[in-house]
């Protein structure tokens, strides 16, 4: 699995800083998600992101085969 946050933010013209402000997640977590596709959010963080932006979990994380 990998996170799709970088593309998600780019598609919405959001900075990592704005993403962190909007969601209220820890800055370290927000920046890791925005910069490292291999960093996966916890279920709680994923839920907060989905609730904030009204998106499905599949918009934030995706399955990638080996």
C-alpha cells in the first residue's frame, strides 16, 4: 500500500501546511504523508482526512502490487 496524499494535495492546490491546518493532524504526520508515499496514515488520521475533505479512503491510500 501507499498513500496518495501528494497527488491529492496537488489536485486541490493545497499546501502541506494548509492540509495540516484543515485536518488538525500533527505537523510531523502531515508532512510525512505529503512527502513519503510509503508512510501510511493511522485509521484515526485517515478518518479525519476523509471527514475533513468528504472523500473516500481510496482517495488517500491505494493498494499497489509487489
